[in-house]
């Protein structure tokens, strides 16, 4: 399960020598609660509170309105640091993260984010910094072959519904339902394309506009949302071209993946392989198949394409991985033989929380330029993250679709078409429309245009990966061709792998002069590739698990006059001998035009040749888009050949700006040649990180080790990050791993005590570097508190005072604890006599702790005084004070009532309600 990334200050994890669900809906709360501590300086922002029974605290954020159930992971942060992944409540508004030994001072600059976008604050008015109307990119020339045209096959459509399956870690069985569209009366066996939808609401109430839930199974009166029917148009196109297609339902996973530490990636892989196993059975024994399968053409399981949308993309990536490199049996929901071969994947607006792509399986990743869900376009890592990992022959293509949002690739997530309530995931303020993505903008696609373009590029991948038709490759590999069937969509592509060679990569010891070698993820703006204040973002720099990463670099060029060359010199000369062109992946700021470079190379004998010039314009972008995305620029190597340059030993690459001023980032450069080579997956070691849960004990120190399983074959390198629970910072090491070894050895010291505390997680995160794959990328040791909760009491210190003096009560615990203790207190209406008013207390105190003002005068209990009192670690008490003011008005004796409350601001039934009395000054 997702054991929420808890906040801690007492981590003792030691990096050893490394060899080479929805919870219960919350009752309506007072609009804002306040924190009050012994130092009186720990208030949280509006919408936030500390919650929970006695010391078992949770950090809670309540959104002003429901947050749609989507694919991006909701995260709590303090500044740039990840605090954890909260658990959603059924109301769609309340999110809870278990706290451990966090001090209040650590909860500064609190933020709620999803794929890099803020959920807890209104977007800044940065649209004015961009153009009033975004420029539509020029239309590319048409490709010779258009895969978006329907084929000649008649089709059959139907569904099957099998017994549900149980998956590890999921209490409720998951459905085995699917939609089938296939050629009818086709000869021979036909390739199989399997679709998996993403994370979306699971149930809806017919006849309502917005009554949707994340339950499974659906409650009485509710129907399942048929997300698996959302790709029927894509399936129909493929089936007409001769492919058997199946779209599977995963509502049972969507309803439960909040509790999975990997957000459901392994469960989705298991479900995909469960279906593939059934298709393998049916291909061998047709009489046992459902009626629609018997009526369809026979599926060829040696040619399988997996298509995944959003979290479904990460799921089919893991299924491709698990089909080549088996996962740990205890976590796998499919234990049978692999009787299929995955030839490629299509990943539509995908998540990749683990940043663990499969390097030896070709893929096409669709990046929607107006994605309002997975808005950081983290799926770019399915391309970038494969560089240098394995043989490099598998083509990894990124397809950037200007004006496409996240939801409209699935018709059941599209308003006006869907059976259930649906919405546009790119939210826009009508008063401040986005120049790129608001409906009606010149660059924004309609739902029909988007879905048609998506179908076309899915069909292109099927034709290349399953049919081996290299004529469609120019639509996918950065060659700058378009499919007319996708018009009017503007689609740009780049790629790595295939017949590329000799990569100029910023990582791996490259030296850079005349420009800056920058880091994708670094808290220091002087080191980071993009300043955090930059409007918009880059898919190449999507955040992972740490605030600082190693091995993700780019070259940052900035100039105020033309002519100064940026030189990249790799650790050793590269060979471009068999290449026709040099392919560079470069991006410039959105909405800019006319950036020009001369491109030169130098061989090991210091012969330098200028290959020619390239020009690039920025993508349409705004503060809400991830438009800092690299375009592929190609330049022939013919000038180098004519000059006698030794292309077998090219030692440096130079980019010389020719425009007057500007900014650009170089991701990499490769020798390029046409064609799609055959791909054979390498035998690689696989790393999976587990989790061990232990009790802390009452005394002594015990040492545990983070469970890591290394399976597979051969040896490879991974980068291990040991995360400091206190600060979120990480130590990192490059580790050589071999099957069965204990190369990743991370001991964790857990100290026993008798003081009440919180659970503490000592985690590591792992990423593949070379000749390795990583399945479950994060895990660790969780030390659970096993000491009893303290008994909390509230007693009077000064509960009868004269006006102008201070009322005081003391909240106490029966023994010191190792952590902060938070307890809510509420001012209640008096039941007899006259109640203190808002003008009877210090106005600054009232403002600080209720956000209210004295006027108009009213009862003190009407001023939203529900506050959280804090007893710091090691202390046994904290005072709650109410400073009264002296006035010149003759008044009767006044009073106020005070009580400890539960999380819903209701007085605790087993605790007394206390009264404070204020007397008129004589």
C-alpha cells in the first residue's frame, strides 16, 4: 500500500558501502482552523490543518471544491521538498497525509501539486506575459503513407466479462471485462493490440450531472463508468486495417490504487498479462473463447502492441517489462508462462512515477500540449530515460500534439459523448483565457479533431511495430512529416534509438565550454536548467523522487550577441561513420521565432567543419503548459565527408548562435540514418525494492536492511538514492548489480524507546543507468511506533479574571513524548449568562487565531475559534490564553466556554467543558 511519505526529523538511515481509497468523507468543518502552539507562531495556511486522534496526526488539506479523480499523483510539498502522497477521501476534497516526527517549523510553504501544477492556489496571472493569440506551427509536408485511413476489412464488435481476479495488495477483486473489435473473416492470424485506460472515476449515478465516485464495486443506484469503451474509434480503425483489438476495464484498480506504493503499476501489469494469457489460451483452443473472440480473426500473440492511456501507459510499460524480466512472485498477480511477445507500446499522456522505461521495447509516447491532468508531460522520460541503458536499437518516439488535452483521447471522458459525466481536464478561467489551450484558441483542438489525430498515430505505431512498414517511420522519428488524416492537428516528433549512433550526451563526463552544463532537477537556480520562477515547464525536467538528481543534464545556451560557440566534448571521440545526418534535439523558449545556429564538428585530428545552419521556433506555450520541449533538427554530414573529416573519431560538437540574442537548450545529438532495425531484448538484471515494517521496541538499537531483490541475468549499473527522512535530501551512489547479489545494501538503525512517537520511513529510490531494468523503484524500512498514546487533559490556570487580564488554561499530557502533540480546542456558546464578545478580547489575538475582526460585535463563539494547541517534544504542557481588554462600558459578568474536540470540532464526550469568567473592573 502507499504508506504515505511521512515527514520526519530523526532519521538514522546509513548508506552502506555499495559495491561498484478513498477514506471516510469528512464532515463539514468550520471554514478555517488555526494552529496555536507554545510559541504562538505555527499557523497553517487556509485549507490546511493537523488532524487525527491524540498523537496519531495527519496533515490534512481540504480543497474548495472536488478535485477530479485523475492520473497525476496528488502530492503534499513544502517548497521543493516532497512531503508525501496523501490519501484521498470519498468527498473528493479532503486529502490526508500521516505525519511522523515533523516539527511545526518544517510545515512552511505548504503546497499541493499534481504533475507540477498547484492545486491549492489560483494560477498566477502569467497569461499576459505570452502572446494574445498563440502562433500555430507551420504545417509539415505529408508523408507518403497515411496510417489514419481505414482499411478494407469488415469488423466484428463485442465484449466479454470473465470472473474477476485477485491481485496482491488489493482487497477487492478486479474485473476481467473487455471490448473487442476485430477483423471478420480475415485469413491467418492477425496481430493483437490491447488498450488499457487510465485512472478515472469508476461509478456514476444515471440522470445526474456530477454524481460520480471512486468506489468499486458500484453502490446501488450507480453504474460503472465504461472507460474501456472510450477507444472504440481507435479499435475500429485498427480492426479495419487487419488488427485484432481488445480494450480492457480497470475500474477495480482505479478504486484501490491509492493504497499501492507504486500507484498501481504492478497491478495494471498483472491485469494486462491476465488478459493476454486468456487470449493465448483462446488462440490454442478456439472453442473455449467468448463468442466475439470466436467470431473474430485469430490473434497472433507473437505480435502484440500494448496501448496505455495515462496510468494505463505506465501499466503497459510495466507489463512489457514483466513479460521480459519477471517481477517478484509475491507482488505479481500473474504467475503463468509468457506466451506472447510485446513488439511495442503506445503511451498516451502517460504517467511514469518510477521513471523506469523498458529500453529494449520500442515505444511511441503521445504528449498532449494542453494536458491538464498529467500536465508536466512526464511521459517524455519514456524517451529520455532509455538513453544509454541498453543496446539502443529500439525506437523511442515522442509525439507532441499541440492543442490536445488529456481526457479527449478517451470518448468516455469527453463531454457530450460520454455515457457518464465528463469534463475538459484543462481548466481555464473565463476572465483570463489561456492563449494556447482555452477552447476556441487557434491552437486548441476540438474533441473530435484530437481523437482522430490520436487514432492516426496509434495506427502509425501499429503499422511500424507490428507490420514492419518502415514507410510510416517518418511520422514518428523526427523526420518532420505529417499524416493528413490527423489534420488540422499540428504534430511534432523527436526520437532516440533506431539507427541513431554516437550520441553527444551532456552526461557521462562531457565537457562544455561557451555554455552551461545544467541539471534537470536541482534546488539551486544557478544549477537547474530552468529557473523555478520560469512560467511554464519542460517535459524533459519532470520531477522524480528527490529534490536533486544526478545524471540528468542538458546544455544551456544563452547569448546577447551572435558568434560565441558552445562546444560539447564527450569523454571520448564518437563514431558517426554510418550516419547520413546529425540529429539534434534542441528547445527554445515558447513563442519565440527565428533562433539560428551554425553546427560544426571536429575530429580527433582537430579538423573542423561547419555542417550548415539550423533554425528553430518555440512551441506555442503559456504559463500553464509544458512547452519547453525539444524539436529534432537534422543537418547532413555531407560537408564533413567532402572535407575528409574522420567521422569515425568525432571529438566535439559546436553550436554557434547566429541570431542576435536568445536562449536554447541542447538535450543531445546523434548520428542518424533511415530505417528501423530489428530489436532483440538484452538479458538484463532487474531490481525491485521492497518494504519491511518493524516495531521500534522499548530499548536498544536494532539494525534492519532495506529489502532489495535483484533478479534476471548479467550485470548492470543503477543509481541508488538513500533518502534522508529528516530533510528529504538524498545520498547517491552508482552501484553494479548482479542477480542474487546484495550489492544494494542499506542498513537502517532503529532505536527503541518508551516515548510515544510516529512511524518513520527510511526509504531508497533506484533508477537504471546502464544494462539494467528497475521494477518497483522505491521502498525501505518502516519503523512503527509501539508506545501508547498520551492522555491529554485541559485544566484551568486563571479562569476567573478581571477585564484587561488574561484567561489561561493548560493542556497537559501525562508523560513527555518524542513528537509534537496536536489537539484541537473550540470556543463554545455559553449556556447561562452573558457571553464574551469579539470586542472583549485583544483584536490582534482574534485576528491571529480566527482570521476574524471584532466588528460587527458578536458572541466570541461565533468567531470561528477552533484552534490546534501544540505540545512540543519533551514538554508536557502548553497554555491556551485569551487576553481580554478593559473598556469603559458598564457590563455584567461575562464568560466563555472551552472544550477539547474531535476532528470534526465536536466536544469530546469524555472530557469536561470548562468555563472562564471575566469580571467588571471596579
